[in-house]
C-alpha cells in the first residue's frame, strides 16, 4: 500500500469484509465491477440450469416426437407451470449466455492487448452491458413473438 | 494471518493458478468458436428451422467431434469458475469441500448425459 502524503484528501469510506446488508446498498460499484459480478452471476446461473439446458438439447435433437415436446414446453407449459414461465427461464439463460460470452471476450481482449487502463475498463464495460442487454431484448422479443 | 499479497506475496511453490487461468481461457476460446459455428449453420439454413435442419447440424461427424470437445471444455471451464466462487465465498472447509464434490458430480453427470445425447444421433 502506498502512503499518500497529501493531508487535504477527504476521508473516504474503507470497505473490508463487505457486509451484504450494511455495506452493499450504499456501495457504489463502478460499471466494470457490475460486469464482473454479473459475469459470476450469469456463470453460476448457467451452472445451476445445466440439466435444463441439456434437456433442451436432448429433446430438440433426438427425434421428431421429442422435438414436439420441446416446442410444447414453451407453448403449452408442463404440469401446472405455464409456457411463458419457461420462456422467461430461456430468456434468463439467453441473457446469461450473452453477458458471459461478451464479458469473456472483453477479458480475452484485455489479456492479449494489455488493455488495462481505467478508461478502457469503463468504456468496454459500457459496451458489454449495452450489447448484452440489447441482444437479449431483440432475442426476447422474438421469443415472445413480438415480431 | 500474515500478509501474502501484493509485494509481500510468496512467489515460490506450485499451483499459483496459471494452469487454471490458461485452461479457462483456452476452453473459452473453443466455446466461442463453437458458438459461431452453430450460429453460422443456423443463419445459413434456408427456410424455417424445424427438427430436420436443427438435428442435421449435429448429425455430421465433424460436428459431433467438435461438440464432444466442447462438452469436455465446458465442464472443465465451469469447474474452474465454480471452484473460484466456492473459494471466494465459502470459508468453512467441510462446506467448501462438499460443494466442490457436488460441483464435480454435477458436471460429470451433465457431461455424460450430453455426450449420450450427442453420440446416439
């Protein structure tokens, strides 16, 4: 840690061992931080829904008959759960995949280009968040039959 | 606990994460390429995508080989990522170990299922 010799600096809050309830509501996370935590959240979400993803793969490629079951999940639903709920789950997965892949490519770009400046961190975070949400909106509109 | 980060970091010894770091990036590149390969085949399909066109994408032998490699890469990639999450947030050793074992079982099971679906096509 570097000791700064300027005594006129204002006292900033210091966060160690962040408390989820006390600190997080007032913690102003920079945009690059949002990309980072959402990278984790999206990855964990896809990890938990992996069986559902493989079920979709299974039913969509195995046979004509299973393909019909795959389509019916999103139109008729399953059991007491309506089809739109599964569309929402699919939309969450679409967002998770898009965010994860774009944030991942951002990481790879930083690795190969040594693009580790504060400015690039912020501008690429804006690109990542905008692009992932815009593509999610476009695909979501398609999923819910808006066009 | 003594300070072991920044300039005080002890840089000798094995398992400082380079292998995990590198394998996560290599598996990521493979999955990005796979995404574009699937996407290109979907986009260049003429007419609506029904069962025939969709299953046909995965029926080609080269595509099966590629998809197989991607399933393995995915499981490896997720293992590194989930292990990072458990190591960051879960402190009790018994719970962390249990969650890591659960992650391995979950991933091996899912990979087995996906591979079964793929190779019976």
